[in-house]
C-alpha cells in the first residue's frame, strides 16, 4: 500500500497562514510526505465564496509552487454541485493516486462538533480518518457519540486505516478568511503567503468600493 495522503479541504477564500500552519504541524506529527490542498466549489455549510473558483484555485497553485510539502487537488472545483465530502471521497477512491492509500482528512475542531450533521458521515469515516486541528485545552463535552466512538490516541493511530479520529494540538493563529475579506488592508505576507498576497493585489480581490 502506498504511503498515506493528508488532505485539507476548504473554501480558501483566501488561503492563509492559519490553514497552512495547522496542515504543516499535522503533516509533521503524522510523518506525512505531503498534504493536498483541496478548494471546494460550493461549500454545503457556509456561504458561497467571494472569489471565483479560478482565483481560489490559482492561489492554491501558487502556494503549492512555493512550498513543496503541499500539492493542489482540484477534484471539488471540477465537480458540479455542492462539495459534499462523502461524494468527494468516493470519487477519490476511484483515482489511481488515492485508490490504495490511506487518506487523512484534516479538519478544525469546530467542524468536529458538527460532523454528525454532515451528509453521510458513515461514508466519510469508511473512506478516511480525521486529523483534527485543536487548540490546547479543547473540550470534547459537546461532540457526538459518533465522534466519541472513533477517537484514537496518537500511539494507536494507524495512518493507513480509515475510521479513526485523532485530536492534535496545533499552534493558535488568530487569522480567519472572513476577517481578511472584510479587512483587505490586513492581507500581507504576515497573514497569507507572499505569492497569495501579490495575486490578491494584482487581481484586486476583496477590495471594497
């Protein structure tokens, strides 16, 4: 079996250092060779993206060109309709690159709280394991029974096996795409990778009239 693949999905509107720092720390903790960055087309649980599909995909490609630990995955951008993770994983399992690999999907702790409300969470956990980016001291008091039954400690975590949920402390970064869109003056190499900041300036993304 090929080595496991990490995947971080999101709207990436825009992608920022909060996304990338968590992905880097989880990649290192689990010994992954790479993390695929997968922008979604129509997020089921969020408002539609402000930037176009083409712009968001271009920003991800710039990141992957600058930082070799990341690779671009355009599966959801290419697919019509809402970007349900269960559908995406079933598609990935048909592709040679992922057919025989363990898939570790990276999510935030906020998403873990609502996992039981996602479309077909059982299908998700049949086709990947979840690595959850948490802040130190994160509480499990409100997670679902589905989550509790799948929790795994790092010592027992098998990157090649599906159905596990692993919590990993990641460095807190007070950055959000929502804030960056509302305050484009804060978009700089301090908040997003420099190629992304340059792209946003060049294409006048998120500027208010």
